[in-house]
């Protein structure tokens, strides 16, 4: 490993090792050149070398602790003073090795222990000089005393600087990792936004598609057993997407979908253990595109509904205030003509037919004005997509192919929705089908819809009178002047056809 990549404590250990062996070698060589007694030089070298070896033989995790480290520093002072005493006292060439314990204490244990070790070395040097009856003001001894204090101050500050730098580096690595994770989440959110932006068709850009796509992306972000997405409709929350099933015991967590302090819906996730704070943050970031999509759907729906209401009100006013009175005047003129020409049978019959036509037109206009003034509900397509969620992830694949030019008239919409609801729930709950297809067209007062499944089917002729669902569908169709036909055979699926308004 390159030196610049080593931890600061390892670097200081290397400095201590190099300094210790260099000071030992220098002292031994100088003592030998000065002609000191060989036995004393060898003794000093052995004592000092044994401490240097012991320092680096002890595991760093042990010698960096306060008590073991302080004991090793004291042992180093004793060893260096012994070497000094054996080789000349205040003039000893081993004075330099006396700096090693201070260097070790300051770099490993901090400023306090470093200065204590330096003062202990200085006091020991005074004692050695006194025993040898030498003045402490000798140049080598004075330099050694000064260096003890300098080494204690310098290496304790160096230790603090390295520790601060390492803490900042660790914080920077943590921030970098968090930033990288956040960037990954933002990239996933960006991909989801691109997916939603590709839904340019209003039939595709709907809460169901957004909810299913959001749950799919959540599966890639966190682990959960079951999840659902709800969209706040006009009559309250509506579940638009589901994924998985809850397994007991479970922890359930709800995440609101909001935009500009308006709650657009919510997401509920559950699993066997609780969600961590990090997972909650990740879920919130993953749901941002879903919130944005729901906000756009909400805004688009609000603009559309407002525009439709205004246009319906305008048309109702024109029909009621302009066309209606004109037809009433025409009817009055026809009544006058009938009174003026009562003796001409052919003309009277023709005028009478015209009068009845005008009366029918006035009735139709009144009905139309009533429909225009009524609150418009959901479209058939929206209703079918909402019901499709009930199939669930493990249910049949649902395909919607409805050409809805105009929603059903308010006077018939409830019956149309009821027939569709019963047919779809039969397909989901009883047919055991793999696919269900809803197709056809809707155009105001007329329409034709088919609900086709490939399930197990049944024999319609053998159905008893207690099957009120089929009876109810036919009755509902009859109320709007239409017909509901159920075609099925065992093993070949079922087709429910609803037609109204075409005579």
C-alpha cells in the first residue's frame, strides 16, 4: 500500500521505528568511535533495542490504549536513561534515543501523556547527571532537554492534525456515499418520469397506470410483501393499483402523495418487519414522480371538468333561452293553422304531424337541458379501469378497448355502470379466466359493450332463478331501453353483451 494511503497512526509508527533504529545505530557508532567500553556500549544498545523491538511487537490496538501505552512510555524512559548512564551521562551519544519514548507517547496517546513523558525523561536526565556529578548545562544534555519539549509539542499537534484530517476524510466518504445513493435514486426517479412522460395518450396517463408503475419501481427500491396506491377521487379515496398480499404478522406504513399541500392520494406498504429511516427516505424519493403524475392528472381532470361544465351550461342556456322558445312559437303557429284550416283533411293531417314533431322536439330539448345541467359522472372507461384493479396482480389480464366518444347520458349512466360492474366481478370472481377483454363503443344515448373472458364458462339455460345477478343485468338493460345478452358454454368462456339506444 502506498505511504500516502496509510492511516495516520501507521505512518507515525513507521516514523517511530525509523527514528528508534536510526538513533540506536547512531549512538552505537559514535560510542564505538569515541572508544567507550565495549561492554557498556553493547549493554546500552541491547537495552534500547529491546524497548524498540517491544514497542512494535505489541499489537497497535493494545499499545494505543491509555494504561498499556503509558507503561510502555515509562519503560522507554527507563531504557533510554539506562543507556545514557552506561555511556557517559550528559555527554552520552545515546541521548538521542531518549527522544523515542516522548515521540511514541505524543503520537500515540496525545499531548498530555507526551509532555508527561518528556518531563519524566528530563527529570531522569537530571538524576543521571547528579549521580555522575556532571553539570546539566552540558551542550548535549541541554539540547536533549529542549528537544524533549519540542518533540512532545510537535508530535502531539501532528497527531491531532492527522486525526482531524481522518475524521474529515471519513465524513467526506460518508457524504460521497450518501450523494451517490441519492444520485442513484434520482436517476431511478428520472427514468420513472421519462416513463410517465411517454404516456401522451390520455387513456394511458391515468391513476391506474401511474400507480402500477410506481409499485413496480418501489419493488426495485425496497422489499415489501404487499402494496397499494389510492387516488383521491371526487367521492373519496379509490384504490387504483395493488401488488402482493399481506403476510401476518406485518408492519404497515402509509406514505401520502401530496402536491402544494393538497393530498392527492397515498401509498400503503406492508411486510414482516418495520421500515428503516433510510428505506423511508428512499420510498419518498421514489414516489416523487408518482406525486407529480398524480398532480398532473388532478390538474388535467379539474381543467377538463371545468371546461365541460362551462360548455354544458352554455349549451343548456342556448337551448332553453333560444331554441326552446322558437320551437314553442312554431308549435303555436301550427295550432293557429290547424284552427284556420279545419275543413281540409289532408292539410290538417300534415299540420297535425308537424305539431307532434315539434312537441317531441320540445320534450327532447327539455331532457337535453336537464342532462346538461346534471353533474357529469365518471366515464365508462374510467369506471372499467377502476374495476380492473380488483383483478389484482394474480388475477386475469384485463384489456380495455372502448371507443368512448361521449359518456352515457346522466339518465342512463347508473344502469350502464351497474351492468358492467356485475359482469366484470363475475369474470374476476367465478370464471377463473386468464384474460378478460372489455371492448365496444359508447356515444351518449347509444352504445354497445362486450365483456369477454376465457374462463370455465357455464350453461346459461341451466341457471336457476336464484341467480339474481344475471336477472338484475337484464332488468337494468331493459330500464334504459337496451338489451343484455349472456353467451357461454362450459370450458369456452363467457361473453356478456350490453347494447342500448339503437332501435
